[in-house]
């Protein structure tokens, strides 16, 4: 699915371009783009891993 980052008011949203559904809202473009990369990664069969902050 294609995703896009759009600015709404003072926040950045990740949307599905086909459905218009908002997948997440973020305070910065960088965080929104990070979520978008994650969505593409998972769709391509990638796995989620958790890391502790600061490591």
C-alpha cells in the first residue's frame, strides 16, 4: 500500500493514499517518516524488533 506524510495543523500524519485512513500522528516529519518506513518494512515481510532506548 502506498503511504504519504502530510502536514495537518502543527502535526504530521501518515496516511494510506488509497483509503485516506490516518495510520499515525506525529509532532515531527522525521517521526512520521520513520513510521512510514516501518509500515513498508512490515508489508514487505519484515519483522518488528524492540530495542531499549539509549542502546
